[in-house]
């Protein structure tokens, strides 16, 4: 696991971090780690289907007839499970 050292944190910011950590029952270091994890985590998992649907909407979408035709052409055979030897 990596280490990061932050210098010259203003005293009022450090005090606020200590207070926030105490309110959450964590050490100041654990609170900073939590804040960094929250700040760098994506807001939500992007699901491929949702992403593709949003791209299609932005591109003008499909008519109902086009969607029905695509559904008719779609291979509905269940996929074979992966086998590891």
C-alpha cells in the first residue's frame, strides 16, 4: 500500500479533520483515508447496457419498428458456460 505525506495543511483544516474524525469514531489518518477514497470513487458503477442506451439516445435513438426488427434478428440461443480444463 502506498504512503502519501501532505505538508502545510492550514491549522483550521487540520482541526476540522480531527473533529470530523472524532464524530465518526476514527483516527484523523483513517478519516483522511476515508475522504480520499470517497473523492476518488466513481459516483456509481457504469453499466454497459445503460451506457449504450444513453449513446443511442444521444444519436437519435431507434423507432419502435427498428427495435422490434433488431429483436427479431437477435440470436436468443443461451450462451454456453465457460469450461476450464
